[in-house]
């Protein structure tokens, strides 16, 4: 009997995640070209909306959509837990001068 290899089917990637990874790469390319430093919030690529341009780039920061971040967290936890986690562990964390910014968009 022939030994068959079982290939795992690749799940189609969420378009928001793919776009977020593309944006993260673009920001990294800009950072390299302009000799800037950016910090990213791991796991929230799909929530990246851009970056700030301040003080000739020295204070530039990655910007995230706060609501999308909460939606990402709610894939693994309740809304209440996601809101609490977002407040204490994400927006409440300061990790240096390049700490990302989380904005709430007014619709």
C-alpha cells in the first residue's frame, strides 16, 4: 500500500489580516528609509490605520482603530473581558516614546 501524504488545506486568510500585514510591512519600509522607529501592538495588525507624522518623524507612532482591536480580542473572549483587557493591558500600557496610539473613530 502506498504511503499517502496528508496535506493540510490552507485556510483562506482574513482580508483584514492580510491588509494589516501589508500595512505593517509598508510602515517598516518607511521606518527603514527614514531611519524612524515604530512599535507595533502584536496581534492587532488588522486594526492598523496608519501612523503619525510629528516632529520630523522623531515622534512618529503606529495608529490603531480601537474598536477593531476590541473585535479582535472578542474572537477569544467575551465583550466585557475584551474591554477590560483593552483598557488595562493595551491602551493602559506605556512601552516608551514610540508607544502606539489607539483611536476611536467617530461615525
